[in-house]
C-alpha cells in the first residue's frame, strides 16, 4: 500500500509518497500543468492526476492520505481513533484506521473498505530466485 499526501509549497503543491511504514519515498512539486517528477515531461503523471482530488476534497495540508492504487482516502490523525460523543459521525465512504496497529492491519482495513480480499503474512507473494545460466 502506497499513500500520498499534499501540502502547499508557495504557488505549487508538494505531493509526497509514503511507504508501508510511513517513511517518505519521494516528494515532488507540481501544478495542474507541470510536475518535477521523472514522468513530468509526459502529458500527465500520477501526481497531476491526484492533485484535482486533493483540491476537490480540500485535503491540502491536513492529515488525509490518498491511496492512489485503490482510489480511497485514509485519515491518519489519532483524534479519529476515539471519537467523542460531540464529534459528528464519519462521512459515508470514510474508514477509521488505527495506524499503531501496523501496516498489515492498515492494508486489511482498506481492503475491507473497498471490498477486496484481505491478506495475511502467508498469502503475500514470495520472492523467487531465478538462477542465471552463463
């Protein structure tokens, strides 16, 4: 699972990619028309495809993350983990995930939300060593 967030960077936006352990993998400046990522020279790139979603949902500079591959949103603030009675209910399509549960729990919570099968440690694809002949 790869998550992205978006922040203001002057007159541009900075879209940052995080891995399963919430470590930064990459970060690029972009606008609707250009991006400084390696695919930025193409007519469009992943970051320019995501930017309108961040703007439309008003998730610039907050703790919401976008799962590009699944098309879903993840809210990472712990204040959502224990809702108080006066808090409004979560909007339709929003799933509460406790990030302290680990990457597999986060993956399975998103899989449940979008109707995909869950995965356990034994169900993940294994690395295969292929011997080269010289």
